[in-house]
C-alpha cells in the first residue's frame, strides 16, 4: 500500500493546483485516507510518479470518481508555506539514510561479505554459512543462530535458538504445531526490526536496522552491528540454550521474542521439566493474554493445554 503523510499529500495536491482538495485532506476520515493509499498504490504500480498517483487517488475518493489533475506539472511556488515545513519524522529518516550512504555504492554481496568477515572475528565459536547468511553455534541440546537479514536496502538481524528436545516435544504433543525442525526453525528468537527507542516490546537506544548504500556507510554500520551482536545477540542466544530461560522469557517478557504458537513452546518446556504446577499457572497467564485474540487462537490454546495434560504421564 502506498505510504504518504496527510501533509505531504496536501502539499502535492496544492502543487497540482488542487487547492480545494488539498484543504480537505486534514479532515478526511481514517477510512477514506486508507482508501486513498490503496487506490494510489494501484496507480503507482503502473509506473506513475508517486506524487501524481496519490493526488489522483485523493481526487477519486473526495469527488467520488476519477478525473485528470488541473495541472500536468507541479508548481511548488503555489503551495502554502505551512505545507512546506519539513516533517520531523521524514527529516530523521532522511538523516539516517544519509548516515549510511557515504562513499561508493555497495550492493548486497558487498554488504554481506563485509559484515560476515567482521562478525567472524567477533564470533569465534560460531561458523558462518553463506548460503543461509547466518552464523551457527551448536550446543548439546540444539543450535544458536545469528542471521544477517538484508532486504530492500536495509540490514537487520535475527537471533535465536533451536532447542531440539523442545521442538521434538512440540511435534509429539501437538503434531501440527510446526513443521519438522530445520535451519529455519527457532524455538525462540528476536528480530531487530522490532526493537528501538520507540518499541513497546524491546527498547534499545538506537534503531538496530541499517539502511546501508555506500562504502563509508558500510564501515559505520559494521562497527555498530558488531557491537550490537556482542552486547545483545550473543547474550540472548547463550541465555536461551536453557529451556528454563526460554519459558521465562515467553511467560514474563513476551516482547523479547517474536514468533507464533508461543503456548506450544511454553507447554512443551513445562512437560520437559515435569512442572505440572507451571502448566496450570501458564494456562491462566496465556488465557489472560489471549483475551484480545480471535477465537481460533483461544481454541488452539485450550486444545494444546488438554493435549499436554493427556500425555503428561508419558515418558519423555
């Protein structure tokens, strides 16, 4: 879906001579504004300039039918000064992009090669697998992973643990809880996109994502990423080699992990550690947490709880 702020949309409409429509954008309902973004994305997919696509979409929503804009070209001298004040969020985003843009242009292979080489020195007990773009460290009960994720010009990190005994129990207790364990399976993990100064889940002093596009920017990002891995990712995967700590995070700090079927993991750990008292307690906690979820999630929770109870006396 096309993304644009109300002020930016009002400004481009004015630049096309659509002053009446521009003045109505601020009071437009959230539903209508969402329709503008949806229609605008369809126009943009034809290769149309985003400013024109969003303006045409706004006209269509406001007037009830499409028509051509009053001007073929934009005239910024006709835009009210109040609409030309830079958006603070946009300025911050632009500054962040600029920070990692210096030097000669670099692409995906340049970025991943530089980062994997730098991290290899910081992760002596891990081995890098280029085909997966991740580092692995086997431990007795599973594998720790630190993934380099490069998508749409931005580097992010995924880090977590696959605990083999917990995964085997999930498969046995709940059958379809998740597919067989492989190198994409994580018993617990976190994605750095879901962290940052404003994150409600895991506050971090800076944005742990890096929009790298230049060689000098890559040098800056590499230093920051190595620091993040040493201070955050390594302690995280080390701590969660213990299933007791997996349960602790999922139950008491749910924002410190990303994923689905969390209840399956929690119940499997309770089963593994033979703590039926925890099982009852965890059910109550999850019922309260799932109160805001839809019916299928609530039903799955109860089904998995009953499956765990029914198989409780089986040998591990």
